[in-house]
């Protein structure tokens, strides 16, 4: 039986793997979506602070 995984899940998984690889690889091979996430880090942190005030950025595991 074929495993039908949501394609969005596969894309999210790939992005998280690329972001994790940034910590270890000198020149990781990044997709354009991952690059846009990195460029949006300040905006994303602002949104987390606004919508999840009980979870300060400083205490969220990198």
C-alpha cells in the first residue's frame, strides 16, 4: 500500500532539515523557500512574540 504523505508536510520537513543543516554545514545547499525564511527572521520573531507571549524567543529551543 502506497504511503500518501501530504506534499506540504514533505516541503516543511525539507525546510526544517535545511535550517538544521545551517548549524553544521559551511555551505549548505538551501532552497529559495528556506532562504526567504532566514531573511524574514526578525519579522517571524516579532510574530511569535505577539501571538505566543507565554513563549519568549530567548527560551524557545533553537
